[in-house]
C-alpha cells in the first residue's frame, strides 16, 4: 500500500524536483495534497508554483492549499537572490490552468489528520509556519502523524546567515514549536543536503527530450546566483528532494538520533539549530538527524523517476486552449 503523504512547501527549484519525484512515485507515495507557505518567495507565488509543478507532471488533480503569508513572529525574508523573481528561475513553466482550493492550508491539515483512518507522513520543505499553527490549534492531530520529514537546520554553518539555514531562519519560532511537538521527526540539515549537488555527471541520466526532463535540466543548468556555491562550484544543491528520496529509498541515507534546539532570540544567531550530534547534552533525542547521503545513487534514481514522468505525460492528450 502506498504511503499517504502531504508536502508542505515553498517552491523553489529544489522543492519543484521534490514534488515531481513524489508525483512520479504514485505506487509508493499517495500525495494527498500540497500545502504552501511563504519562504523562497511570497505565498501567492509559492501557491502558483505548486500548481505549475503539478500541471507539468500531468497531476492537476492533486489539491493545492495556500497557507501562511508570513512567519509567526518575524518579518518575512525571501530568497529571490537564489531562486529568481518567481522562485522557479530556469524552469519556464506555463501558468496554471487550475486554481488552489479555497480552504486554508492549516485548516486542511487539521481536517485531514482528524479524519484520516491511517497515519499520514508530512514532508516539510519550507518554513514550518503551517505545521506549527496546526499543532497549536489542534494538538490532537499529532497522534495521526506517522513521521514528519523536514529539510531544515544545520549542524555546522548556515546558508542564510553564518549561523542559520534558510527555512529555520525564516520562522525559528515555528521550528522550535515543531521540534518540541513530540512528533517523530527525521531531519535533513545542510551538512547532509549539501552532499546532494546536481553536478554535470549526476545529470547525465536525465532525458533532455522529455517534457519534464527538459524543464528540470533547464532549471539545474541555469547560472548560479549568490548562495548556491556553498554546495560546491559544479552544480546546484538539491536540498528538498532528499526528503522524498528518503521515503522511497531509505537505504541511501544514514543518521543518528539527536536532540535539536532552536535559537529564537533576535541577533546574529537567530534561527540557529544546535544539533547534539555527539550526545553531549544528555537530553532526550527529538529527531533522527541524517548525516550522510549516497548522492550518486540518489540522482540516478531521480533521473529514472523523471523518465517515468516523461513517459506518462507523453501519453496525455493535448490541452485545449
């Protein structure tokens, strides 16, 4: 039986590849909905982007729900300097032909989890605002979550500031609330995801002739604006696809249980995650933290998944304009 998942996201190029990977794997992952949040760009644009990505994959039937337009207690910081004005620089996607659902993302998460007969896995690819508010408004829903897999935090240096990774920096109060929630968490910090750089060698398996592959390669081969070079000089780091790849191929990842604390006080370290990798604090672990990624194999499998999407979308009838 396919694992039921929800993707909470702020697309973003690497978010786009993560969503496409989930949509290519319907036999293993049942995507119940995509919830959007402000992060890489504002929430109006992240919502449009989620719709565009589902449309590219021929899955406009997947419901998209617009979520929170700003963090809980801080002004919004965005990342157009990396992802471009629309968040998906290089992809050149068509405008969506379908609209997001009327229900707010937080209300959707609460209703879904309250009524679900089976546990649901949540995949958090952006700031954790929607999830923190859902847990606060309806704490009983936490019992319905099988696992929360998060891209966020950093064991070492940050990518937004010297101390903080972008998602946790944008809404550190939400990250702190989620880490304290008691929900089973798998965390992908930067030290793991920066191993997943889309180098030219790793892109050789992608199909340039297929519709999906062509858009993905256009995105991954674009010129690299400020910030991306933290992952090396020969490709874009694909942080968020690691979350979906972990659900599909857990054998490609290794980690350990750790206690993770968040810095919420304003200052040079706001948004910093303190990951007790060596267990020095003696505090009870609250996350399984990934440390290593078999990136070569991961990209080979993602490329094969994109070819599956290309084959599927090539069989679809042309849309009538």
